[in-house]
C-alpha cells in the first residue's frame, strides 16, 4: 500500500497536466497511467493537431508551455495542416510530457495499472485499488478517459443527451423519445459523440511505392464514398498533415469516426474490446481506401507508435481511441450551452459567477461547438467570430465548481468528465481546454493539501491567484483576445476582470485598460522568413481578410494570431506593397504574419 497527498488516475491530457501542476506546487503526487505514453488525446490517441486556444493571448499555462517546447523540438516546424496551426509527431509530444514528469522528484509515475475499486468512506473518497496495488490519498483526481472513477466510486454522473427543457439549451432536442423531433435519429443511434481510432499515413514520394495496406474482412468501399466531396484530394490529406510527409487520419466526412453501439464503451472489458476491434478495422479500411484511390505512394506510417504486447493499436494506429465524450460528473454547477455561447452583441460568453457571487473561472477555451455523429449533420447555435483574417471560435471559461462533485469529498475531475451538458461538451472537450482544466485541478488539489481543506471549501480566488502566479506556466483565467501573456500588465488585466466580471468584454475596454504594443512579439521559430508583395484586403466592418500577391503570380492568404498585427491590418488601406515577416504554410495556403511593414512608398496608405 502507498500513501500520498495527491493521486491522479489516468495519464491523459488532463491527468498529466494535473499531476505536473500538483507536483510543481509542492504536493507529494502519484500519477497512475494505463499506457507508457502520457498526454492522451495529444499523444497516445494520435490527435497531434490540437484545436482551439490558438491566439497568442490564449497560449497560456501548460498549453502555452507545451507549444513553446514543441517549437524547440519538432523538426520541420508546426505549420503543416489547415485544421490546426500546430501539428507535430505524436512521439515528440509524448517525450515532452515524460521529461516534465521525470524532472519532478516529488512526482511518482506508475505505468500499466487500471483502477479496480474506489475506496470510499461515507461521502469521502480515500483512494483507489489497482490489481496489485492500493493507494491512499488526501485528494484523488479522476483523469481517466471515460470517467472510470465516477462509476467505481458511485459518484453521480451523466451519460448521454439532455432534453432542451433540462438546461434550456437551444441546440438540444425538444424530447429524447419523440420520433417527430428532428434530432430523434441522432439521439437514438448515438448516446454520446463518436470516437475515432486515429491512423497515421505517410507519403513515400512520387515514384516510390509504399507497402500494400490490407483491408479488414468487412471492407466496403461504399462506407467512404464522398469522403473528399467538396475538397480536392490534396486538401483532404493536408487537413491533418504532420511534419515529414505524414498525415493524421481523423476525418469526419465519410471517414473514420466510428460510432456503432457506443454504450459498449462503458459496459466492461469484453464489450469495449469488441467495439475497439471494429473501430480499428474501420480505420484500417479507411487507409486501404485512400491508398486504392490516391495511389501506392501513400502507405502506413508504421513507426508512429510503439507496439505494446497484449494491447490493441500501435504501429500506424494510435495506442487508444480519440474519445470525444465521457461519463460526465454531476457537479456543484454544470456548464451548459448558454455558458459557452457569446452574449448578444459581444464576442465572448459571460464570466461565471458562483453562489457567493465570485467570478469562478479557472480555465479558458474558444473552440466552436463541434459534434460528431457519422451520417448526420448536427445543427448547433453559432459561436464563431472573424478575427486575424480567419474564422475562429468565441471564447468561454470553465468554472471551478464544474470539477467538484455535488456531495462527495476528496475527489476532483480533470478530463472530459467535468460537469457539462452533452451539448456544451462539444466545445469543452478540446485539448487546450482539457490541459487547462487539468492544470487547475492539480493546483486545486495541492492547495487543498496545503490548507487541509476539501475542494468545495477551497477559495476560488486563492486558486485563481495561484494559477496566475504559477512560476513556470502561469495560466489565464479570463479569455481576453488582446492581452498576451508576455505583456508586463498581463496579470493585472486578468485581475481587473476577476474583480469586475460584469464589465468583461473579450476585447479590452479602453476605460479599464491602457494600450499595449506587442507588434514585435512572435513565437520563437526557425521557420519564419521575410516576404514582400502586394497586399489586398477585403474589409467588412471591423473584420478583414487579405491576400499577399507575389511577383511570380502566386499568392498566400494572410492570417495572424497576434492582436497588434490584427489591429495593424485593419488600419491599412490597400492594395499596397508590404514586407511581411511570417511563417508560411504552403499546404494550407496561408502565411501567419508575425510582423508587417508597409514599404516606404506606400507609407501614406497607413490611416492616421
């Protein structure tokens, strides 16, 4: 038997972040994972193209630190795909998390264990029993992919849909069992969002022939008809392009999402294994279809993942499925669709207030609400904005109370298993958000140890202060669009809206915030270069889109993640000749602008 202060069960995205943060705060921490790779969605599940929190102002906390480390380690750079600004090889991400964990002497990582029993006394969780090991802890964190500790510990949770009346969500079905409801076919077929078993392919090059991919016995090409309808095959491949001519196959349109009988995910090992074998066969068939349709130069990236004895996956197949939904805690509060949608006339959701009237946000996100149900299009209330020359999601936050069970002590959740509705989960499930949730949960657990209190008794203000002051990876609690973490007033601007949440706007308010000049802030990367050409902008109101035309007749769309560049582009009158320092992404057809300077003869085109 082992005893520790903080126990984190599950080495996924949130669990890994939670364990690292708890240990960095000084708590004696044990992290128990089933797999030898940490990072979950970001690594072992193969989703090496994270979505959301891409703007510079939102690259904070462990998420921002992960991006900075990727830029240092990933040869070939991160600008490869059009679905994400950051793609990398999964093993590079796994090595980052492993190195961070190994650097902490007060963090013990135990690999290859599955939880079998949650130790509970009354309404308090005391620890977890594994096959040959029992661990007692002051605070236990459920970082499992499917909320396993909730089920083992008889902690109330949700699985599946809620009708519109339960949370007054505009995108929810009117009724769950009414055949006349427009969402009835989706509700009946898919209790939760469809997972994907990611597979990686590789372009072996023109004139080279990859080893033949063998289909599974149930191969049916009709399953994949129309897979790149509306896209050219190259655009389809470049969706999830990784460095070194690899491709992440996580494609929703007639692709490899697999949602047959998803109740099996939580019906025990045999039922899960049956589903997993089918999902792997489906992804294998998808890869075979692509090779058959696009040519033998495309084959499997067989060295992408380790082959683990006795386990499914490995080689070109991810080590685990990419789960989009989990058992979901019934917490002190529940994040619903209204909590993630922008307020009327504003580009952001309101900041959450708890029962004491305190602003209780502890993590930020922005991804558009995104649901996956193969064969169906799910209509959802819009939450997008045009910023930096492109569309992105409107920001929202996660309240601390969504991590705390209603009536059980000694436990926090830190994955997709937070207290969230089925509808809102489509935005809260993304990788940067879950990293932020994990970091906040780990910090909260460490503070509970320091203060000898239960999570529900912990002051959310003290948690927010600790996150903002974290010496290695300070994390934002307010999703300001224009407030980059490198700015000397970053923290004070966060605190102003912590104290005055009703005045929050994701664009800074002039009466509260002074100007900031961050034109020269840019990510440290060797991939940037200087380009000169004629810039043409199309402006509609306060939004813009632009194209940079070169002398050879080619062009690239211009985009930016930098708030000062976004403002500078709105002030330009075009066409004009400009010099742009930027990172080109030839596969996406854009250049990420890091610095823009009108050429001298066009300086009069700057508005005064």
